[in-house]
C-alpha cells in the first residue's frame, strides 16, 4: 500500500509514502508546473505497481485572505481533486485539526510546529515549510490505514 499526503496550498506538496513509513518521493507545488504534479500523481502508483490511497487536506479560504489568493487556492484544490479523480486514485479529505490532533502537533496556524514534528518523525529528510504538512498528512494516512 502506498499513501499520498497532499497539502493543497500554493506552497504545499504531495508526498508518496510506503506502508512502512518511508517517504519515497515528493512534488513541491511552488517549483512544479501543473503538468509535473499530474505526471507525478499518475506515475507513482504505476511505478511501484501497488495499491495507492491519497489523503487531501480539506481546507477553505480564511477570513482576511485576499480575493486573488482565495481564487488561486481554490484553483489548486480543484485541480488536485480532478487529478486524483481522473487517475482513479481513491482519496479522502482530512481536516488539519484531525491529522494534527492524531499526530500531537496542533499548530494553530504556526507552520513551525508542524515543521518541527515532521523533522522529529523523519530525521533523515530535509524538512521545509513546503513538505512538512504533506509528510504529516501521509503519516496520518499510513496510521489510519493500518
């Protein structure tokens, strides 16, 4: 079983994780095109020839967010849903509160909290604000699938 954790923010990422908790690959959205993202999601299950399940962070626009950033966020979220659906990758939504509670890293909006937790769980990985939440969402999913 492969697990994909997705932080849909503009600076988020998708992370592929094995059932033993080893991160296998990632695609960071801030440095990737939509084509790159779609190709990674398409190739991961076929490359490893394994059942795959994705967890997509269910988030929404925030009060005080500008119209342009809310639109961009919604576009990214819809694009990711479309990719997963068209590639027949089953997925479920998970709220930040749910995965953060499960992993004991309630951030209350402070990205440093989740970055620190990801570094603790994955000491051999270069953790950034871009991949931390995606790694933790994948870890949440891995534990949920046991």
